[in-house]
C-alpha cells in the first residue's frame, strides 16, 4: 500500500523585505500574492520520496540556513 501526504506553508516575507531584481534598493510595501512552499510525500513501506516546490525564483544562502 502506498501512503501519501501533502502540506502547504505560507512563506511570504514580511513587509519591508528588500526586493531583488532592481538596479536600486527597493523594499516591499504590500503583498500582491502570497508565496507558498508545497510538499508532496510518498511512502511505499520501504522508501520515501518527497517533492517540494516553491513560488519563487531565488533564495539567498543566508535565508536557507535559518
């Protein structure tokens, strides 16, 4: 028997977070759409497979190591 699970977490940064992709410093002043991490896990009794997706293009290394 295969077991499966799903989870979704809102990882939208707080207002005032520096935005990347601009030629000058720019900070968020609102949220157009929340940013989610989605995880799907499968277990067949012996092995586990996990798929994780994120609604973003870039994460700084310092952010990942928190």
